[in-house]
């Protein structure tokens, strides 16, 4: 439908598993598709600012409290486990999607762009890491080590891509063949 209405580039939702991405790409081989490859995954957006409400303010008098937590306000379950992150009116995942090991497969399937969502880290370094992997100059495993140094202390995830819960990390080990 989007292509029929003139869309020339489409970013697929981060919740799509690899099989669905492959099916979409094979159905529309001439469309430019990109995939959400880095960042906290967007989960919900609200007309009310949950971040301001969590700080005891209302949206109309939020005092821009979102600036107090530059990488968002971490939310925890009753058991104390990190769960979600509030960033103004947006609710995002606690984990950071990091599709690096998946890049060679995605390029082979026909993905032409890799969306990097700005986070509170050196995004120029993040872009260089991803560009190096997409150009085939850096092995994804090494790139992941570098990414961990650029964005320390944030858990990475790739679960949706592997048809698991989004917060999961599925290691893609190279075969020895």
C-alpha cells in the first residue's frame, strides 16, 4: 500500500522478525527498505508526557524535566528489574537494539539502509561502526565490542529480529567452516 501511494523509502518496524522482513523484501524487490538497527526501540507515544508526570509535573508545565535524564528515565518493575525508559512523551525499550551480526544477512536480503536512532553517546562513532560493518571492512563481533565501549552500561538486544521477546540478546556465533 505504501509503495502504491508513492513511498520511495520505508523503515520497517523493529518488531518484525527476520522471516517477515525477508517476505516483505521478496514481495517488493524494487522498493528501498531500511531497518531499525540501533537505538532504544520506540514502543508508545502519548499525548501526555509520562516523563513529566513521573516527576510530579503536568505536560503544560513540564519544566523540561526530560533534560534531567539525557538518555531517558529508566522504569523498573516492582521486583526492581529495569523494564522501559521514558523519554518525554515517548516510551522506549530499556535495551538498545543493536543489529550488527545481522547486517550481512540483511544486505543479502535487500535492506538498503540501517536506521540509527540517536542515543546519549557518541553517535558519530556509532555511525562509523555501522558503516564499517555494512562496507564489509569490520567483522560484526569486533564491531559489537567497539559499540559496547561507545555506549557502555546499556544492554543490547536483537530479540524481535530472531522471533523472540524484544529485550532478548541472541548471539550469532560464526561457524568454523
